[in-house]
C-alpha cells in the first residue's frame, strides 16, 4: 500500500470515528432527555387528536408542551376555559407555533449529526404538513393572520437574544393562497419619524396581522426601536410609536401589547409588558412586574398571555390588559400559545 493510500485510509477512518462518536453523544443526550420524567405537579397528558379547526366544545388553547418525556415539544390542546385540564398531545414537534382559521405555523428544528437546521412547516387544520421552507437561523416568532391566509415568521441570523444590540433578524411573510414568499421585510420601503429610512443595521421582527394586507411589527435601527405599520401589498413600513418590541394586536384591532424597555432595569431583563392605545397612543403598564421576553397573545379583548421561564423551560401566565389585577399562572410547562375558536 502506498503512503498516499495509507494516509487516505487513516483520514477516512478518523472521520468515521468522529462521526460515530458524535452520533453516540447525541443519541445519549436524546435518550437522557426522553428519560426525564414529568413531575407530579405537571398536568396530565394523553395522545390524541389535536385540531386547528372549530370544535363543538368551544375554544381551545393550543401550544407547545414543555413537559419532559416522550411528548415534549409536541402540540398540546386544552379547553380555553379550563387550561389545567388533561392535555391532548400530538405530533409534530414545534419550537414556535401559532394558528388561526385552520392554518398552523410550526417552526421546527431538524436535528443533524453535526448541527441542527431549522424550517417552518405550514399545517392544515388536522396538523398535516402542506409545505415547508428552510429557515436562515434560529426560530423566534411566528404569527398567522386572522383569515389563515398569511403567515409570518422571524429568525435570528446573528445572535440569539433581543436583550442586547448585537443580533440580526430576518422576517418573512408567506401568502398561503398563492405560496408567494416575501423572504425579507428589510427590502420594504421604510419611513421613520416621517423621513425615508435606509440603514445597514435595520432589523424587523414580531409581525402581528390586522388582516391579509395590514400588519404591525418592530423596526430597530441605531439602538432604537419603533412600532411600524406595515403593508404586505405595497411593501411599506411606517413608524407609529417608539420603544415598542414584539407587538401583538388585540382582537378588536384597537390596542397593541408589547415589550417596553424601562430605564434602570438590568440589561438582561430590561422589559415590562405594556399596552398601547392606537387611537390616543396612551401607554398602560400591566400588573406584571417581571421582565417579559415574549410576543404576548391576546386570549380575548381583555386578557394577555405570555411566557416566563420555569423548571420545565417555560410556563404561560396571564394578566389583565388594562393594568388592573395581578398575574396568574395559565398553563405550566407550556410555550407559544394560540387560541383556536
């Protein structure tokens, strides 16, 4: 055997050993993950049928289940008026999720030998995949328009947190009627404080739809953030109000729930949950005093739901939108909710 051939055999064997070792480590980690047992305090779950369509028994809350065990990351469904009830769980796994009018958006991890990749799966009312699209980075936000026709998602293409300024996002909008994909909202024509805006550090994230044409989102540039009104047909963005992140439009279309950076708070936990009246631009702080790094969900016109860290990774909480009351646990071991009516 020649020296060159010996070297080739040696390199090939080394690569195979490295791949085998990596697979073994990943397999062991996955086994450990699945072997963890749900705590006695976690709500019970049972496999079954999860649907994104209306049900005769009333509205449902559908979310990513965070209970450790074989059904972690699957979609869970509970009655909206009884969120502590036994969960019906079903594949697929989703990192982030939202749904409306029988259309679901499921941002997923695709586990590889050397690294994970990500994609978005568009689901029908029975959780069947209609199409999927590769994602350019780590999933962070997704929303479906009230009609179910439009889907938006945001990923981190640089960094993995909104807390600092060293991150980059990409936000896309998909029309499920034509499967037309607008890959990057940063190509839109932007107007900031009444002036045309073009800057290399522009980031856009957190779309929330009013209808199939109009939406709101966050635009960031120069260390500042704004609430923008967007038009998916005219491809325009216009700022409305400053210091708004991860907006969420109320069902009646009159208010925006959002994260607001409050001076004096920790750089790692800088936000408080607020509500903005779109007619008067008056801000109302909610009774939640903890830092919220989430795109809140309106359960109805009066109540907000949002995620906070927990022993399982995340739990859902709720609080009145008008500043009264106090926070209350909505669903333990849960993330990324949607109300299915």
